[in-house]
C-alpha cells in the first residue's frame, strides 16, 4: 500500500510492513493477553460490519466513554473510521450534564461505555438525547455487551460494503470531534480531519528517535485526549508493541512488568514520581543519604552536549551507576526517553531526569493542532531546556505583536463543530491563534511564557504572568497546586493546595499532627519560607505578598481541575472567594 493517508491506513501499513504477534497487550484476570495485527484488523472489520447492520451512515457520530485504555476502544475506532463515520471520545470523569451536552451537541447516535458505572451515568441522561442504543465493553448485559455487538458483524456478507465505504473516505474528511476539557465555560468540539492527524503523526515519527519496530510502549493516559489518541496512531504506524496499563495507580508495577522503551507523560505524573524518589532518598541514612543528595545536586547542574567539564562528567558517570540506575529500574529499566506534553514541565525536572540518563523531551501542542506543534530532540542540537523545542516539519510558528503564538500547517483543525463564529475568531488568514504567549529565539526554539487570558494587571498597572510564578512555586515539595491571583488588586497573592502526603510526613517527623492545614502555626511559616525562595527570582511587583492554604485537595471530581489536571481558575476562584476576600480586605 502507499504511505498512510487515512487514520485506518496505519494498522494496514503495520500488517504489510511489520505484522506483530503482540499488537496490543492487556491484562485480564492477572494474566497478560495479546492480539496480533491480523486479529486486530479482522475485529475492526467485524466492528465495521456491525455498525453497518445498526444502520450507521457516513458522517454519523459514535460516542465512546472508557475509564481505561483497552483494545476494544481501538478496534471500534478503526471500525468506525473506515466506514466514514466519526468517533466522539468523552472523558469518563465528566458530570452527567456534560455527557448530555456533548452527546446532544455532537449528534451522537450510539454510545459505547467501558463499565457498569459509566453505563449508569449515560442511562441517566439517555432519554434527553437521540441515542438509539448503548453498548458496554465489559460483559455486563448479554444484550448490549461488546460480544453481542460483534455478533452483528460476524457475517462477511456486508464486507464489500465496508470496502466501498473505505474507498469513499478522503483525507480532508472529518475523522473525529474532540471536546476540549474546558478550563472556562462550555466544552468546544474540535473537528479534526484524517489529514490533520495523519500528517502530524508522520512528521512526529521523524522527530522522535525511535526508528525500528522492536519497541514496547505503555498506553495509560486518557485515550479521549488528543495526546494519547495521536500516540496510538503513531504506535500503529511504527509497529510498536502496545501494552495497556491496568490503571494509573498500578502504573509503577506495570512499568516494571512491561519494561517499556518509551512513554508519553504529563507534568503531574513526573512531579509525583520525583516526589516519591526524593521521599525515599530522605528516608535513607548515613552515607547512602549523602550519596543520594550529592547525585541530585550534581544532576541539577547538568548541561547537554558535553557543556559540563570532564570532571563533572566523571562524577555523573558514578552518580548514574550508584543512584540513577535505580531510578531507571523503577521505570522498567529499558526506558530510552519520555515525551512530556499537555502542560508546562518544570525546567529543573527536565534537567535532573536527563542527567539521570532518562531524557524528557518537552513538546507543545493542543487539540486544535492535532496535537503536535514543536518538540525537543537531542539529535543535531535540537534540545534546549526551558523551551518546547523547534517546530515540526511543515508547521509554521509566528509570534504576534502582543506575543501570542500563531500556528499554520496541515495540523490546524477544520474548526469548532457548529460554531463558525468562534472558528473565524480563532483561525485568521490560515493561522490558528493559540491563546498562548511565547517567544521564538534565534535558533528557532519556542518558549511558552503564559496563557493570554490568564495574564492580568494589578491596580498599579503592572502585568503579572501567573504561570511562571506557579511553575516556580510548584518546585516546592510542600506545594501540589497553586493559583496566583490579584487582577486589579494592589499585589499578587496565591491560593495554595499543599501536598498532603508530604506535609503529613513532614509533621510526623516533627512529632505532631496537623488538624487544620489552613491555620496550622507550624505549617504556615514553613510555606512562607517556600514563598520567599520563589520571590527571590522575581521583580518586586511580581512577588507573592500573601497566601492562603485551602483545606482540601483540588480534584477533577470536585470541579477544580480538568481531566488533564489543568486548573479551572474560574471554579477555584468561586469556591475560595472567601479566601480571596480575606487576602485583599486587610
């Protein structure tokens, strides 16, 4: 076959070039099971025929909600796409009202869910939608489970119709509608074509230094998010052996079982991994503890491309053997590198992990760009800490006069579903207005500095970029989440959610128990020390003058974080308006 042009071409490309006995690997009843490329294609065709027998027409929408990544999701995805219909993935953590909105707005006619809990949520709003039926991946009800669905397509009689539909699909046709997680307001339906994602996948494959098909990868990030969705097509294209993690809680155990060569990551995961590593180091004693923190301090001063001295490199070699090798073992022992996306990652963590021999390549993208825009790469001087790398091939990056990042290329979305007005405000003269503020240096490296909508001005007329302050504050082991406030106020301040696990351990070491984190007489001055360390890096007008500690954790379920762990600033400000008033009334 020719080079992939449509999303379902990737799996056929794999079958032709490097068919896998273990295309997808998953755990069931504590045993690892797998399906081959050939079996996957066969089941995808069965799914296509089943959908045809349900009366699915070209451009019909199929909603899919899964609490875990699994082969059925991908089989259904290819089965849907190759008959010209569209997959509408939905976050499992959303509220019922959001399910209702997305299902209705997308015009979904069928919905697939992974389990009993999600079935109950969809059933609760089904009568308010146009859904003709709901199927479950889990074996819950014999009438509506996955096997019953596949039974509808077991006969090969309609396969010629599937082939006919496949031939009718064009690269610029709509492939999927992905609803953004919505840090503000109602979710927007991002329309992505086959071309959008396919061409972005192909240029990203060139940008990542994984060239043979003998690699194991782990799928664990939400598949409804464009980052993991795109990664899944990349894996198909490259012929990688894809292992599904059981859950985020079991990821550590799964990594040690699977021994992956590559994983995509999000900043919160790396932060948590690092906190656990440092906690274990802190529990050591004597020379072992000394060696741990010596190695950590050494790693913080790492520079790529042999910019450190020969003596530094000698010491780093020792640190890698004695200390960092254990970090690598904890991540499976064979990890070549990680790619971080979805939100800014602390420069310090990129430096430390890269020094440890586990490079992290930070990239930039968004749902509207399918997702890739730029990425770091150690080859040919393409790696610079503090940036999100250079533009991918055929992607143009321009910085507007006000600092906004503008993107042009085949990766730019078709538009927002049923919202031409917003589309015309977002894509102007072929350039996508990202809403992000950044700079391009002389070498072409892109640096993200803030969100355009999040920058605010104090009453003194000074501009504050909260993301920079927040990223610096989150380097503290005491602070898990922080939101900088102060729009039209006399100075910036912060609402802080502490790292409850670490703070409780800290208190335990001091032989006392914290009853109220918001008012604790020992914790508050300790947090102030962390604030002071942060403030030393900023101008006087940017310094955090006051802060309040929130009594509970900020969660997705509580409506304070998006499913990708970004802060819902409006919701946080509303929930803690009494703390806002307390800060600025004195």
